[in-house]
């Protein structure tokens, strides 16, 4: 069966030298994973392509130190040897090794692992007294020779090494096997790959520098891993993730626990880590072990607002003391790529007298400065560069790193956007050719057609159902369509059939295909303020999957057989269908049709008038029935306690010349809610279905109930206005929020809702096997089971759910228990990945919005420009200032009442504010300043006037600076008037509603809410795909004004109508 | 060292085997002339010696005598030099006692004890070198020794261990795999009838995986039985050649 041989190993464990004998089995047939293999190896999975000029075999040293260079996708035909992989595993730790493993697994990289040590002829035992690196080099060389012979010399093999002696020793032994140093290799074979060469140089330099470091100890040494492990078990140390305070990155960091099983019960809060010495080289995000300091040294957290990165001196206002500790060891580094900025020339010179080492400042304020060595410091000054951390020795004040890629000059739009993407871990390379090759062809010469096989297996709804879509104007990726029709009366009276038809993306994207992998890594479409990165290639998202009007499309449908009177569900049908959408409506048009206003439906214009009226009547009837059903569904959820939440959004209205005339909230139309409600309903029913079919591995979405203590701020603020907020359940919260309305100031309710939203955690995907049943509940929507099903074009989770639903249907049809696509553990990991990516996408979107806000205000002079002065509402107070909300721009920010010189803001008779020496007093609902000229008070929810200016920052993102100008409102609060929708347009729908109200008492509540100011439910925001006039238009305009170089942006006109709001 | 990778992505184990491959097995019967039966086995680096005396009269206290069948007496011990650090107590410790008991149970199930009422069979097993799977090497050696002694058995008793790593069952674990955490299941099987003589596992394993794990262990036991059968046949040939029959 196998040939056996034995080798001796010497290894030490627990300090003692122990002689360990291990067996080592060799075999003749080890798969080579090359498509050129002549010996018919059992090559499964990934195979090296044959159309490269050569194969490259990196030796152990190269794999260990220069793996990043080999990560370039352009470098093809890489054969990693087992010897090299083991060297990586042993010397660089698990993280690096896992990276190598995922590299080997990734089908987009042309590299394989050859198990050379298990191959009879390529293995060479280590000789007595042979140094390890020599032996490794010999092994790798032997493997390269074997590989060459195995392929019968069809491909030249290049072995790369850093060991010059090896080049000399083995260089001329064999024909067809060449040995080169890495640098030489890159220069000869990849002269076009400048980036790889630069990366190589930067790593090499970093390696060189590492040897020559001072011996002065700056930090205490970390404890060894065994001690840490024992200490954590015994409860002496606490394990957790380090979180650095963004505003006080030098001083304050907190450690959040991973496990809840803390032995010491007093430790239910985070542990504070004060100062750099106590933090002991831990970087934000690292998993650390913390030792608590004696209680006498415990400190509180600083409560004051800080201005910029200024160092605050003197007495600090502190909260009560909290557990304080120091880092004794690091369990797992969590370093990622960081964006840094090179200092300008003067600084460079002073820092780099002895060698080219410079300190660069990361964009993320939580990361310490990084020392890197480079020769390009002069060229790169004021550029933003991606940097990776290498090490942080106890003798060095700053961590060492090396540069990876140059992004561009700081302050340029493209650089800043790239920075935001990288800092959030978003990688969006254009789709590769291999991926696009998988796509079906659809061009004007060769239009895509239906597959006759599919037509047979699918339920054909083209002639039987009136299908239509309602989307924002100009939307091109139509995920969802609706249908409603009357069914012949059943035994219990008349019946209705409501249908939701979703684009069948999984028909085109097969599981495990390259496109699927890419979509999985992206997990979602990324919407930035000025652009969009699609999850799927455009041929799918804008054409074949998009349920456009008048063309045949595949769909995944859910259809309910409803009782026309009670709207109780008789039967639900799930399945794949074939549809042709008759009308592609937009929200405004649909609402106009509902209200009975004159509106032209583009699909009907060409028809003769008689026919047109019939069809129009049909459509309107369908819309009305749909609205009726949606109201009922909404009422059902409301009685369960569904919440109306509020986020902050900016919307701008433009005139013909694209000038911003005003900022108006979008008219909340009832039809928005109708569509959203149908989608929620579909999601809910699909969740039920897949959970029943796969109780252990269904992908659902839950929204955990918020922790009560997070509501304190909301309750305190509400009390200031005399409202009480009951937060015991979601229903109580929804009702008390509805009551908390100030007739004079609608903003109060809006702000309270914003605060309620902030108190809540995000909804998350999870696998049913990983969570107890009572945690499936969706708090915000008040549904016991929920998932995402309706937007497979822009969310990967929906694609998973589609596949699950398909499997569930197949199972029902008697195909036996369908194979579960993934185990619960895998699914849970995938769910976490999608959650992380969604968070990253949201964060990136928020940052890009802020970026554009700054660009907007950047070239306006705050002193003279009218637009820089705005009305603001105070919603929270702090020790030295307050937090305000500017409804006009949807901005939130801090306003300082005390500056660094100790002066405070004093209000004059006419409301104007001035800086004067004085003191500051803060209480729960107001903050007052006392100066020589008297006392002035700022109350919660008071309207004040602030001036907006941009605070430029070289290394970080620019921030907006707010300064109080007057304690009076800026002008008659015009934006507020607009927040209440004009009553006229709603008159008719009101009448209709009166009728419904009698039938459903519960829906009354919902109607009242609907009449109120612009609160947009989170779900609605989610399903609405774009809004016009919108932020995009504002920013597009800003960009044209502010930036000359926009050619690189590459945003087509098509995407102009497409920015979506963040998914909830 | 940060946790050994017991099963690589390419499906190799630490020593280069695939998941279901066994270590190399070599065995000899009749290594000692003084005893009634004896055998020596090597399973990879695990080496075991088994010696059988009997059936003979019950020694020691007469009260142990059974009137309907023979008493089986097992003793398991490990040589002081069998591990990488010298072992202080070669036998009589808790682990050896437990192992002796397991061996006894195994062979009570396999030996046709009712043929020898009021007598005793002694089985001594010594592990000369330990590298995982001590129990199975001991059982396999004892089987050969019992056969060598000419004591009738229901079937070969074949033992093998199996573990579970990354949702894959591994068979015939070596020391590094056994001590690297995770489950280890020891099984002694009478292969022809598929009767399990002993099954032992003392770590956690999800119920769903037990079936696959047992399946793997059974296949491994059956492969071992083939090897043992070959050894017995070869031994017989040699012996019959020597005696000139």
C-alpha cells in the first residue's frame, strides 16, 4: 500500500529537550496539480494553468518574508512547496499561515501546493548537522527538479530564493530549472509589474532595518503564551478586544470582554487602559490579556468633548472610576492594511537623519504612528499610502511597517474615496474576464432568449397575471415586482391572490462559480455618495436579472391565496416562475394613479383611447387592492409592536441649472409603504418556509431587543420636554414615541426617534442552528421570523435564501431530504461575514457622505456665505459643550461652549454670542455659562444658530466645525414647515382610509402616524432604491464645482439615478 | 507551537498518510519458545509484545475458578523506555489497570472459554515503544499470541483507533494525533461477523458523527484482520516447513 520510512525529529517542549520519533510516509504518486501533467496525477480542484511561460517555486525564506509579493494576481503559475508552507506556519504564526491557505484555495490566484515531503523522489531527509534553512532550500530545489522532470520538461521552472549561496550552488546543476533571487526574478519576468517591485523593496528594507534597533526598553515585555493562558483560566488576567477611544487615542482605550463567563462578577463593565505604557504596544482591534490594577489606581473616563487632536491639560472631568488595567500580553494581533499619510518635507528631514526611516500618521486616529523605511519619502510626501505593520518590539516606541501601495495625493477626491474603501476593508476590483465569461450573452446582435427547458419547468405567469413593478424613477435594477388578482370564490367566500416576484439571480449565478465567489466576498453592493460598486456584473444586475417592463424574465415567486374579507392566508405557493412585467411604474406615478390625479402611464400612451381606459382602470384597481392589503398587513404588525424609526438623511432640491434651491424632505408617499409592506410580508413567509424545511441551517435575520440602559439618554431628553418614554417593550416604545409630540416643534419627535434608533443594535443575519429559538425575534418589525429575500441583485444573503428556498421546494416535491447546502457552522460564519461587510458598507457610505459634506462647505467662506449659517437643535449636553442637529443639512455635531483658553460662550442681549472668560455648569437638561456680564443658559431642544466651517486635517479626514453664533433660531424655521406634508395631496387617500378604518381599528393608529412628519421606516429605506431629488444630485453638483480632475471617477450617467440608501 | 495541523487542506496527515490509511503493520508469531504462545507486532512506531500461558489450572486463590468456562487473566504494562521520557512506573498504575481490564473484556468475548472449564488463560501484553494506539497494538498482538498458543477463538480480534478532525474520520492515530486534542475512539472487532468486542471513547463527539466514525474504525479493523491473517498463514507455512510436514 505505502512505502514507509522513518525520520527522527528533535524537539523541545516545556523547556526540556525531548527526543521524538515520528513516522514519515512517502508515496510515489503525489498530485502535482498542473494541467500539463503527463503522468495522470489525481488532480482535483484547482489546477495550474498551462499557458504561462514558466512555473515559479518560492523557497521557504521567500514564502516567509515576501508572501505579499506573491499575492499579486498577475503572478501566475506559483508552486508552493510543503516545506515552504511549513516554514510559514512555524515562523509566522497562524494568521499568516491562514492567509497562505486562503490564497491557495482562492480559485482566482493561479497557485498550488505541492506536497513535496511526501513524494518519494523529491523528499530529502535532513542530514546530521545541516542547518534548517540550508535543508529547506535543498528540499525546495529537489522539489523544483522533480516538478520539472514530472512535467517532462514542458515548462521551465524558476526557483526564487533570497539565499545567494544557493543561487551559486544549485544554479547550473540542472537544465530547465533556474534559480534567481526574488528581485532579479521580478525584474526579468514581471518588468511591467511595478507595484510588485516596489512592494518587494519596501519589505526588504523593513527587514533590513529590523536588525538594527536600539536596546533601550520602551515597554515591558509581553508574557509568554502559556502564562497568559493559565492566567486567563485562573481569572488573573482578563481576555478581550482592545478598543481605542477615537477622540483620545493617546490616552484612553477600553477592553471589551469576549466571554461572559467572568469569574469576578464585579467586572461587568469594560476595562479602561490608560496611556501608552499600560497599553503596551497593543493596537486597536487586537485580542489582549489585561491585568487589573489595584483599586486605588482606578480612574474614570473623560467626559468632556475634545477639539480635534489637541492635547488637553489641566483638570479633566471624569466619570466615576471604572476598572482599570494594563496589557500584559497579546493573544492575537488583528492588524489589517492601514492608510497613512507621509509627512511633508521639513518633517521628513528632521526625522531621518540616520537612514530613510520616517514616521507616518495613519488615517485612522486610533492607530499609532508607524515607522517605515523607504527611499521614496521625498516623492511621497503628502501622499496617502497603504501600509502593513510588521512588528512592534519592546525597544521601539512605534511599530514598524512597510508600504504596500500608493493611493495618491491627500485631499484629492479619488484618493479620499479609496482611503475610505480600504479603511473599511472593502475590496472592489473590476470583475475579471474569467468571471465575465461565465455570464450569459446579451447584446443587441445576440439578444438573450428564454431557455425552452426552463419554460417547461417554470410556472408561466405571462398571460395569467398582471405583474408590475414600482420603483424609484430611473431605476435599472428592478429586484421585485408585484401582482394581485381576484380568484374564483372558495368555500369561505371571495379570494385574492397576492404575488411577489423576485428576480431569479441564482438561476444565473451557480453556487461555487467565480461570480458567486466574488459576490460572496463582496456580500453587498456598495453605495457611496458619488458612486456604486455592484455585487454582480452589470449584465446581470441591470439586464438579465432586472425585471424590466415588457420583457420575459425568470423570477422566484411567493403567492398568497388570501381571503378577500379577512385577508387571512389560505395557502402559500413558492416556486420559480416566468413573468413579463406589464408596467414599470415609479412611486410618484403610482401615487398619482391612486389619488386619481391625471397621469400618463408610458406603457399606455400608444394605445387607442378606449383600450387605454380599460387597462388603466385595471391597473388602478390592482393598485387600490394592493394598498388595501398592505394597510391591513401594516396594522397587523403595528398591533404586534412594530417601530417607526428615524435616521438622518440629507436631501437637496435642484432647479434647472442644478443649483440647490432648498433642502426638502422627500414626500413620504403611501405607496412607498405599500411596496415595503409587501416585501416584508414576502420575507417573513420565506423565513417561515426555510426555517421549517431546515430547522438547523436556515439563514434568518433577527433584531435583538436593545438593552434598557441604552435608553437613558432618550428618557432624560424626553423628560426635559415633559414626555415619558416607556421602553419596556417595542409596542410600548412605539406608542410612547407617538405620544411624544410637541405641536410647536415637530423636530422634537424626530430627534427622539433618532435617539431611540441609536439605542438599538443593528439587525443581524444568523443561522438558525447557532441561536436559540427565542432569539429569532425581529424587534423592529415585530415579527417572529424574518429574512432577506427580495433583493438578490444587491445582497448576497438573499441569494443564499433563494438557494435555500429552491432546496426546500425540491424537498417538498419528494426529492427526499435535500442536501443541506452548508452546515450550520459554515452558514453562521457566512452570516458573520455578511454582517461585517454590511457594517463596512454602511460605514463607508457614511464616511463618503461626510467627505462630500466637507467638500461642499470647503470653498465657502463661513463669514460671508449664507449657506454656512444654519439653524440647529440641541439634543444632548456634555461637560464643555453640547451636541446639536442641523435639520437643514441632516448634520449632527458637537458645539463647544468652552475653548482651550478657558473662555466660555456668553450670550448678548440680542442673542449674539461672544467668547468671554467664565465658568460652565452642566445639568441634565440644560447647560449654562456664567461670565462677568451674566448667566446664559442653553436648554435641550432649544433652537440656536450655528456657523459651519471645515476644519482641514492633513492626515485624517476633514471634519466640520460648528460654532454657536446666536442662541436664537437662524430664521423662522422654514425646514420645519416642510416636514409636515401638505394636507391637500392627501385628502383623497384620507377619504379612502376612513372606510378601512371602520374595518380595522388597529390600523387607525398607523394612519395617524402616516400623516405625520417625515419618518421613514427602516424597512422602507431599505427597499426604496433611490430617491430623487437626492443626495447624489447634490454631491454630483458639488463635485463638478469643487474638483477639476474627475475623469478618474468613472461614474456613468446610468448610475446617477441609482444611489441607494443603506440597508437597515 | 500553535496547534499542529492534523489534516492539511490537501488531505495529508502529519506523517504523510491520507485520512483512512493505516500505518505499516509488521508482525511475527512464536517469538518465545518458553511460553505457550507469543507474538510481536509493530504498528508504525508502536511496538508490542504479547505472551500467552495456558490454558492451565487456576493459580492463586481457587475461588476464582469458574465451573463453566475458563478464566482470562490479562496484564498490560509499558516498558520504562517506551515513551520519550523515561516512565517511572511500568505497570500497576491506573492507566495500565484500566487497559488490563479492557483487554480482559475483549478476549472474554473472543476466546471460546467454555471449552476449558475450571482453567485459566494468562495474557501478558507489554508495550515496548509507544506511539499512539497502544490498546489496539496490544489487542492485535494478543490475538496472534492466542492463536500461536492454539487456543480456539471465535474470530480474529482486530483493534484500531479512529479520530475525528475537520469533519473527517482519521484511522489509526499516531501519538501526535491522539494528544493533539479531539476525539479518539478505540474499537475491537470480530470482523467476520462484524461483532464489536469493545468500543471505547472518552471525549466529546456529536451524535451525528458517531456513525461515520464507527464506520471508519470498522473498515480499518477489517484491513488489520487481513494483515493478521496473512501473518498467521505465513507463520504456519514456516512452521510446517520446519517440521517437515
